[in-house]
C-alpha cells in the first residue's frame, strides 16, 4: 500500500487542478501518517534495518508536500 500511495500522492502533487482539494489533503495526510509510522518502525524499533527507513523517506516527503500545498489551496 505505501508504494501505491507514494505514486498517487506524486500524481496529485504534479497535477493539482485535476483533483478536488480535499482528495489531495486526505491522500497527503494519509501518506504522512504511513511515512511517519514506517520511519519510526525502521529507524527506532528496528535500527539494524535503517536502510528500510531511507526507502520510505520519499513517501513522507512527497506526502508532506502534497498535504501542505493542498491545505494552502483549500484556504
């Protein structure tokens, strides 16, 4: 699921006018939650596999950017 979420968030970020603002905000918020959970899991709970956390950084960054831009557009 997080891999698909990253692609969906990236598409929404690149084409913001093609989707509703609330859709971008919801997908961005969900991606931020998944990203934080994955980063916490792989960097704090299982630090021996820290590289898995590095692989989830793009999910967090793209989702955070989508959430911020969608929230600004919603105003």
